[in-house]
């Protein structure tokens, strides 16, 4: 909708020449928002959750050459 904005994390692949293939990484309903998707955790509980479910998929996609947009909230 015109005039509406949403903050996003933008993960730009390192060492890959543009143009990058874009992807939107959506997170589920939870208190942590998009931080675990990009690989930022603050507690051992978050670390375990991310490792168990490969929940840092936005970071993993960027490592594979994708330009990733992850909405913050």
C-alpha cells in the first residue's frame, strides 16, 4: 500500500557479483522476531532453537548467494 513502510534486515551475499536473486524470509509468530533468522541470538535457549530447526535460514540463504530481506516484526 502506498505510504506504508516496514523495517527489514537486508542480507547481502559476500563475494557474489550482482545481480543477486532476491528472497523474502518470513519469520513465524514469536517473541524473537527476525533476529534468529539472520543468525543473531542472545540466549542459549535461542541458540538451541536455531540449531535444532535450522532457523537461521535467512543467513544460510545469503551464504548461498541470495539477497535476503527479513521483515523485523
